[in-house]
C-alpha cells in the first residue's frame, strides 16, 4: 500500500467536516475541505502561517495535496509553516474574520427585522395606505385614562374641534409632523381646539420623554402594544401618522388632516 493512502483517505473524509473556524486547530483534513470548497489559497496560506500549528509536510504527502489543487506556493508553505508567519498575514487573516463576523451580524439583524415585519397583522405595515373613508361622517366615541392619569372623553369635548393623532416616536413621518401639530395647538387651542394622542409606542418612558421635549402637552393613550394598540385596532388604523379631525358635533369630518391641518381646523372652528 502506498504510504500516502491513509492521508488521502483522511482528506476525502474531510468533506463531511464543518468549515474551519478561527478557534480550531488547522489540520490537513481542514485544508482539504477548504481546497474542495474553492477557498482562496492565499487565505489558506495566511491562516496556516498565522497559527504555526501544522507539522512540516512530508514528501510522501505532497502528491495528495497537489491532486486536490494545491499550488507550489502552498506546498512550499506547508514544508515549513512557521517561516511564513508575518504581521501582514496575521492582519489579513484578522480582517477577514472581522468581515465574516460583520456579515453574519448584518444577516441576523435582517432576519430579525423580517420576522418582526411578518408578525404584524395583515396590512398593518407602517406607512401603508389606510382606508381613510371607513369612519368618515360617523360619530366617534372615545374615552380612556391617559398616560398622565387624566380621564379623556370625546363626548365631554362636544362643541370643540378635536384632532385624534395616531402616531409613534419610532415613526419618522410622525415625528416630522410634530412641529406642525404643536404649532396648530398653540394657535387654535384658545379658540376651542383640542388634541388627543394615540401612541403606538411600546416604551412608555421614551414616549413621555419625547412628548415633554416636543411640547406635546395633550393627553396620550398608551398601552405598550405597538401595532396591536387597542385604540388603533378598534378603528382599523393601518398606517401612521393618521390624523382625524372631529367636528364640534363629535363627527369625523376630516379623516386625513395632514395635507392642510391648520386650514381644516380653521374651517371647523368657524362652523
């Protein structure tokens, strides 16, 4: 039997082994697997040199690695692995490992985002097109205990124009509307304009902090359920920001008030 036969058998059996990791000892089985998987030989050389773990390759073993595609440079390295260990090869190897870790982390984050999106109820995707006319012209009944402990009842606000603002701190377009909403509140509040916030946040501390910083002084409904928010689900809210303007009689008069918020408020106050 040829002296190299056991090595060849070991190399062929390596096809069932996992890809070598930075913490594993490098063996000829792992090298064979890397070669079979099309790994760049410069990477194999850098990795082998960095670790200085392989014993020198013998002449009897050379034909088997050559048959697997090993280049003369790789064979030379394996004849004396420690000689080729350099700072450059170590840096190149470490950079490659860091890139692999970054790629893996990005994939995990993408998978997590995809899972979160899949968990949302049908059509409850941020910034989707809502059915704006579903409740238009209907009397809206709304009452709850706000996050600040105050009691909110839309029925008790008859005679006033009320904005019901479905929003969240994590929603970019919602936060983009905040300055306009705050400005409208300051301009028309004394004339009989009120706002009720319905926050689709999950973190109450963040919601309270943002409302305080942005001067959103009106009451907020908060239950920490995100897209499963009870008020949003009750009114089939499928996109945020959604801004409903309720007239003095408690009727949903403007189901999409974003386009001309102040103008619509002024019209309803004048009725």
